[in-house]
C-alpha cells in the first residue's frame, strides 16, 4: 500500500491511497502513476500541504513516521499532525 499526496496552494489538492499493485524493486517517488495496476481511493480533498517523514533512530531498531497534512477550504485551514512509532524486530 502507498499514499500519494498532491498538494495545491489554496486547497485544491488531494490525498490518495494506492493498493493492489505488484511489488517493485524501487518505490516510485513524485507521481505514483508508475504503480502499474494500482487501484486508488480518494482519502481527502482540499489538501494545501502534506509531508510524510521517516526518521530512523541511530541507537535502536525503532523509527518514527511523521505525517503532516494541511486542509484548506473557504479561506480557513486546519493543520493535522500524527506521529507513529515503528518498532523493529530483533
């Protein structure tokens, strides 16, 4: 499963989830249209900004994924932030 965000100033962008595609040697960056056979579902519209960040720890096998999303409509914006701990296996 992959997530693709297309932010547009003023909130005309979208956030989509892609699934059902064959595993590839390298995950495409930028546009996810290279995911041959992928089904996609609209998760959010009115997207003005978004970032997904993976931060690995130098001393342990854990990491943190940070998701930031800004939704804009009618001249008002809301900023959403979620952090998820990714635990590694020994």
